[in-house]
């Protein structure tokens, strides 16, 4: 019972950690696919078609009774939501990954938490009381996390010696792969801004359309259509749309089922439960996991700046998590539990007392 209580209390936290683990593998499997020659725009289109097809039966059957009626206003909102979270953002994001590196991109993605926090405060989705220690912790946590991200990005420091040969080797090559850090950095920053707007929009859309499975499905299909329209314009070659039974196929399946399906659903559920800022606070975990995996498995260089930045990010993350925990709600939950137990005890006790009273009256 104690374990189930802990799991219920920290269920959003566990789910977001799982989501970041899924994102960690995404960085490397997509990099390998792009190095193999797959076009990022084609990948995004196929991935969301797969995600939509996988989520469709779950959304149709499980939310058939609870799904709100879809209006024209909601369709337009889903169109913009898909643009911000799927087609526009991911096209910029994966092209920037192709121009830079997984470690750099995953580090920059951590700025989404700070951007989302600022937007949430401006739009009053997040309350910050500077007179309360938890309110101060929110602000400090955001600033500390951002400082950690900037440390990982701007400061390298000494390079750690690799302990052994790479267990898995990802060969750089292909016609589309070339380094352009300036262009990649600009695209990464732009994708972070639109990604933050997407998280904020989710909080508003879920109030009018509280069906996470259906919303995930709609975003996958609409985003795939938007990405396909753009990809057809920039990529006319039929060969780019043809994928074999290789890393391109598996990266599409993984991205569609795990990321566009499972992870997006988890994020929507956690956004409804805890808000958009809570969801973005866990982004630094994937940065740390990417750096560890890149060093120990793929033989990439690891610098002291990344380690120092990771420690700073973790401190900021814990400050934010502590600041977002509401002790009042916890006390209310405890009071509700004690009230329910007391009522159950009284319900059990009253018939027993009545029975004893009847027995007493029946005695001569």
C-alpha cells in the first residue's frame, strides 16, 4: 500500500523520467538514420503517420464516450498546435541536429524550461509568490538550470580520456550531412521558442478538449500532412521517400510509436495534471543521459564543462520541483483521506451500536 501511494503521488515524475529516457535514444537513432542518408523532412512525415495510425484505435475506443465534439474553432486550434509542436518545430529541430551534434542540441533544448516558465508566468498559468520560499525556489531553479545549460554549451574545459573503444560506432557521412554550426544554432533556438509556445498552447487546448489520446492522434495526422506539404516543395526526388528495411525504417518506427505516440500522450497527461512548466523541467535529464551514453557507448568526447553544467542543471531541477510542490494540496489530500477513513469507521460503527441498542431494549 505504501509503495502504491508513493507511485500515485509521484506518477507524473516517473512518467516524465521515462519520457526523457525515450528521448535519449531518439537522438542517436535519428542521427544514425540521417547519416545513412534519410531526409529529416521525410522522416518527420513518416514518423507522425506511424504515430497517428498506432494511436488511432486507442483514441477511438477508449475515448469514444468522453471525447468532446470537434468544432471548427478546435480544428483550427489543433492545426496551429500541430504546426508549433510537429511540422514547423521538428523540421527546424532535426535539421539543426544534422548540422550540429546530439549533445549540443539536447543542451539547447533545456532552455525550453526557462522560456516556458516565463511565458506561463506572463499568461498566469504559473503563480510565483516572491514572498514565499517556494516561489523564490521556482525563480532560482529556472535561473540555475539556465546557467547549467549555458555552462554545458559555452564552456568545454578539459577533455576526459575515453576509458575504452566505442561499443557502437556511428559513421558520419551521406549527402545531407555537413556541419554548419551557425545555421544549426539559429534553427535550434527557433525550434526551442516554438516548442515553448506549443507547451503553453497544450494547457489551453486540453481545457476545451480533455482527450489526450484523441489530441495526440489529431496532432500526428495534421502534423504529418503539414510536413508532407512542405517536404514535397523542398524535396522532389522520389528516392528520398523510399526507405528500406534498415536503420531508416527502425528510426521511423521508434519515432512514430514511442515518441509521437507514447511520449506525446505522457506529456499531454502530465500537462493536464501538473502544467506545462512541470513537463519542460525534466528536459535536462535527457541532456545528461545523452552525454553519458555518448561517452561510454559511442566514444564521443566528454568535457569537464558538460559535467559541471550537468550538476548545476540537476540542482536547478530539484529547486524547481521543490518550488512547484504545494504543501497545502498535500495537507488537503491527507485531510480528505482521514475524513474518508473516519466516515468509513462511523458507517461501520453505527449499525453495530444500533444492534447493541436493540439487543439491550429487548432484554427484560
